[in-house]
C-alpha cells in the first residue's frame, strides 16, 4: 500500500495542468456521466486558466495566483456595444462558470493524490437574484392559439407549445423525444441532464394536440417532432416532405415567430415556457420540492429562483387569512 502511494506520487510529480486536464475531462465524461456539451464547456473554461498560469504544475497554484486570476476574469471583455462604444465585462454569473469548472478540476486533482490548493478556497462571485422574463396569462393564451392547425406544420407547432407548457421540458429533451409516446397514459419518462430519468405529465390539452398531430403524420420517422418542408406536388396529390428530427434552434425560431404573430413584445423562448410551467404550478399551490422533481433540478436552490414570483399569491393569503380574530 505504501509502495502504491509512493508510485502515484512519482507518476503525478511533474504533471502539468494541461496533462491533468485531459485526465479530468475523461473522468467527468466516463465516470461522472457528463454530457459532451458540458465536457466541451469545461475544457474551454480550464483552457483560459491554463493560458493565464502558463501551464504550471498543479502543486504550484497559490492563493495569490488564484486572486490574480479572479481579477483577470473580472476585467475580461464580454461583448462590445458598437453604437455606444462601450465594452462590457464578463458577468459575475459567467465568471462563476469558470470558477466552478476550476473547483471541480482541483477536487479531481486531490482525489488522485496531487497536493494542490484546496477547492474550498475558491469562492464564487456574488450575483444578484435572477430575473425571470415571463409573459402574462393573456399573452400565453394568444401564443397557444397562434399556430394554424389546418396543416401538419401548424399541428406540430401547436403540439410543441402545449407539451412545453404541460411538462416544463428543456428544448433539448423535447427534440430528442421518440414518436412512440403512449397517449393513453398521462405521463412518460424523459432522460435529462446527467442522463437522469424523470417522469413528466401530460395535460388534456397537450394530449389532444399530440394526437391531432400524430394522426396527420404519414411518414416513417422515429422522431416525435420532425422538420417539415412546404407541401410538394406528387403526381395527383400533395405530399409533405419530412427531413429528420427538429433541432433546438428550429424550435427557438418557431416560438419567436409565433410570439410576434400573437403580438407579444417580450422575448419568448422554450426556456420561458419552462419558467411559465414552474410558476404556474407554484401559483396554484404546488410545493417547491415537487416542482424541483418535475423540472429535473439536481439542487433545490436552482428551483428557488421561482419563489419570488409567488409573492403576490402570498400577499393574498396574508390578506385573506391573517388577523381575522381581532375585533
């Protein structure tokens, strides 16, 4: 056992940050089951730190190096406002993505026996409370009515809108759904972030919209939502051209177009639909833990961004039920 520890110390004694990075990325992909997108993002975040330090050995990371790196991140330009001639720095929330990746990286270094700075010494930047861009109930009603359901594309888009509002699915989860969903059931399983499986539930509106859409489909694609081209003439009849599963970007563009058609001035995205799903549940009495489970959040603190939305509901409860026994 002593010999193994000693051999491990020799193996990692002269390893550079970039060498350790390769092992770390393989570890989070294979052992931790992170998505390829997460792996790519972590590599980008770590590359910036390695570039800043000059690819030193992990043992040489000091509190001073980390402090200078924090200053460096805080002063990095994020984007340029050409008209105003103003340069915006990286937002605190974005800086935290870099710091979270670095903290996970250092935890891995310690896990394999490298003596480096403690990950607990990396404190995240304080960020303000997230604001949610929501639309009103009236806006939502107009959005849901905006697709023209006299054709297959409109039926598909109606089904997408209803499904997003009914389930709170992420757009990536929506686009990966198979065609063989059991519409006789009010629920189905979906594989979300980190390959975690959760159950989502169908409203009657969503079930009806999906049934209308699927009944009109005559293609052989296994995807639930597909790209649909304009109708093409096929000898004596018109046929619909199907060309693969719908992409997240296509869904984003589609929802944006319907929001404009519905006269909604605010930005509407698939993630806004997810926000609407969560806030609708909370406003109608659902508990935070249940909403967390339905959204597929690993940590309930992520779900807590929705709680301030229900402040009006709490005020109504206070007004209706508080102080009734005072004469």
